[in-house]
């Protein structure tokens, strides 16, 4: 695979992404398969695509400074790919310019070459000028989201959150305590302790055999808050209602030591096979999986059945934008108006499935009050028989992990 074709693959991925066909991580995999990319070429493609999406507004601002006039969509994507390499990824000038120019159609190669060489010449000016840009351009986030977070957190904290989202996320793994041959972290130089039980940051590449054997699962530590509040015990009957792809399900099963019954449901038929695969790989044996949409009332046979219920509801993903780099561009203000109604409905439909004396945890990977504490307070007003026992929230710039929220609920008099 030539470098030219890696740049071409990056442009193709950006074109497909802009049409809303696939998420960024899926596009990397698709282009890697389609172009038979080697491991280094796939890594280069991933770096280029994610860096362009993280810095899209800033790149467009620089393009506007370097070239006046309209550009067709493909030419703009080619310039984004080229300037990103030159100014953000530290790729040598000659390689970035030549390979990017060569991946363009002949009629626009002259234009691409001229703009990229202007970028090389104006590098210092572009960087110094960008320091005074408004946050939405400098950190490449939608203006409405920046305004929202500034009101919620304050200006300094808002910029800290934007900067956090633009940093490449480290690979963090959780050691699987259910594995038949658990890893010994003391013997693995690649594992850097985070001071949290079972969680380690990876130094270097992730050995494929660790994942395939189920010895590790890639997972941010913020995931643990919901399961810690749930506190599932061996022998209990537990429901993970929005389970795919299975990250929290695996934590629940580990806490249960594979003893008892864990029902994992998800509304998406397409996500169920991946859920089953992930659970099997981690040697989880106490689970059943089923497709179910919790915006519908629960079947009668599930009423008052579960000791513990985990509701990791669909959300805005505003707490995990460092890892899901295109989420900032997909999220729209109207979604934040519609999501709480869906989340509330899921909570209302799951509540009757809880046994007397059971625990229910509502969780999101969102930072937004409408999806978190405001929703729970509203729910408690309408369901006075329910108590809020405890809640936890992770804020990235404060806690150093992904953003998340979890609330532990129980029937009054049964905690």
C-alpha cells in the first residue's frame, strides 16, 4: 500500500463520514479492509482521520486564510488532510505535500500544491493567530455546545473540557478477573498502573492475544461507577437493560463471579451478536441475551423479577467526546430536547421489573443536566415511592476520566 493511497483512503473516509453513512471508527476499519492496509498504514489513516475530525473548524479557518473562494467538498477534504499532516501531525513537509497532491484529481493538483506550500510558509503565522480565535474554532466544537458548557461550567472550565476532548485518548484496559489465565500486571511492562484495581494504561501496542483470549477489555475507569453503585452479588438475578456492546455487563458478571443470572437486553438486533461475542470472549457464563426495546412496557414475566437493574440509557455521549471524536458534530440541540423523554420512558418501563428491596442504577455517559440530575429529580417528584440513595458524576477536566453519571434508586422502605 503506498502512502498516496493512505491519503486517498483518508479523503474517501471523510467524504463518506460527511454524508452520515458511518461513524469514524467504522470508516477506518472499512477503508483498511478495502485497501488492504498494513498495520502502519492503518495507524496513519486512523491518525489523519481522527485529527481532521478533532480540528475540523480550525483547519477550515486556516484553509480560508490560505485560499479565498469556494471549494468543492472533495477538494476541501483533501486540503484538510494535507494541512492536518503539515501543521498538526508533524509529518515531514515533502511527504505531506507530495502524497496529498498525488491523491487528488489532476485538474486540482495545482491548487492543492499551492495551498499546501502556502501553509508551510505561513506555519508560524497560522499558529500564533489561532491563539486569539474564539473557542469554537480554536478547539473545533459547535458554537452552541461551547456556549452551553460555558454557562454550565464557566469559561476556564469550558476551555479545559474542549482541550480534553481534543487530546488523543490513551488506551486503558481492565484486567478480566474471570479469565482462565489472568494476566499478572507485575510481569507485563506494557501495563501502567492507574492506582485503580484492575485498570491499567497501555504503553505501546495492545497485544492481540490479550483481547482475543479475554484477558483484558478496553474500558475507561468511569464505567465502573455505575456498577459500583449497583453492587451486584453472586447468586442474584440481574438485568442489564441497554447492554451492548457489553462493557458494563462484563463488570457486572465479574462482580457476580459468574454466579446467578444476568439478563442482557438491547434494542438493536444488529448489536446483539457483538454483545454475545464480547461476553463469550471474556468467559462469562451466567448470561442470557435478548433483543428488547425498553421504550415499550416490560413483559409480565419480568415484573418484580430482578434484584438489581442497570439502565445505561442511550444518551448524547457528551462525556466521551475525546474517544468518540465525531460525536461533537453529530449532536444537535434538538436531540438534547428529545433524549430525556426517551430516557425517562426507559426508566419508567424498567422500574416495575425491580424486586422489593432491589436496586436500580440509571447511568449515562453525558455531562448534560437534562439527561442526568434534572431527569432524576423530575422522576422522583412523579414517583414518590422511589428514593435516590446516592449518585456519582465524573467530569473529565476534574477527574481525568471520561464523563459519566450514575444514580442509585430504590423503593422507599426497601433500601
